[in-house]
C-alpha cells in the first residue's frame, strides 16, 4: 500500500556522489542567502543535489552535463514508484557477477525509466559511489563489495524526493549554458569538480571530457559574469592557492570536511572554501 503523503520521510539525496555535500549540507545551508532575497534557485553542477534537497526552494533550475544523471532525476520526479519497482528486482539479483553484467549493458540502453533504475543500482553497487567514465564515455568503476549489499533507496524515499523535484526544471547542459539563463533575482550554487589532490584521483572523470584548470578558470569567468548581472552566487571548491587566486575580491568561508580519497577508500580531513559575492547570513559553526 502506498505510504500516506503526510508520513513520507524528508526529501534527501538518493545517490552517492564523490564530492557530494550531504554531510555538510547543514553548514552550507547557513551560507545560502535567505529565500526572501531570490526568486529562483539554480544549480549547474547538480551531482547528488544535496544542497537543493536541504534548501528545498519553491522554484529551481537543476542542470548537469551528465545526461545519465539528469535522466535519473527526471524519472524519479515523474514516476518514483516505477523506478523503485525496477530497483527491487536489481536487489534480488545482486551479486558481483550481476553487477558486471549490468555495467556491461551500459547506461544508454532501454527506456528512460529502465536507465534511471540502472543508474541508481550501479551508483549504489559501485566502489565508493564514484561516477567515472573512460574517454569513450563508458562507466568503468569496479564492484564495491558490502556485507549488507547496496543501499538501494526505499520507495518512500524516492516518492519524497519526487515531491521536491517536481518544483524544479531539469536540464542536461554544460554549466555555461545554464549560467547564461540566469539574471537578477536568481541565486546560483556552483559546485564544480575539484582539482584532484593526487594524480590517482578520479573525481574529474565525470564525463568523457576531463575537468582541468582551464575549466576552473571558465567557472571563475562565469562567476564574475553572474555577479555583473546582479545574481547572488555561492561556490564550493578545494582550498588551494590557485583556486583562491581565481576569486580574489570575493568573500571566503573555510570549512574542514572529511572526504574519501584514493583507491583504498581511506578518509582524510581536508579544507574546502565557499566563495560568495555577498556577506554570508551567518558564519557556519560545526556541531558534533
């Protein structure tokens, strides 16, 4: 029997994402300007959508260059119960061999709903929730063994996410095309892939095109252009000298966060910066 609407859980991210903001969404939420100061929320690097789900704006444009990701969000918004039904079938068959069978099928085969369910299953069953593709655009992350199996989101969780996603327009597009549509009255949250801390890091292999320092400069150019149009902007990035140099003259907030880094899955405490073109409403205070 479907869960009554009033009993649905709070909408939260249903995907794992390298560099995702789920664990620091509350801290970042304290830097987001009050909703009374903007009429539309825009996120050009959607990822898991952690800040969107935390803020839950009444009007939003959510975009990403990863077409598989956007299709997944679109299908969860449209028919979360159908996606959940397919995921339950994946969970019944789950094994190392089955994972590699599904990975070999790729993410482009089948109906939009089938592709969305496959995307979530691979995301949950892959090592460390990494989304990485080779230069041919083929997903190539190895199996991530787990004693309890993949943490497939429940039907109730997908239905809760769907209710919030229905308020948003979803778009598969490069970040610059999304930023081009912004103007006064918009708040834009930019969360580009970070510069890798090590040569072995895979976090920039997000699409078949790699995200390098030239791309970081493009993001900084977009930030300044949005500022000139009267938009409110918040950006997350690694706290590195070359990144700080790109945003001289703006407000910086430094956060210490835990990240999974390297192929051994070890945790590290690292520093990130949040750049804004406004004074944050209040400085975030970490709580235990």
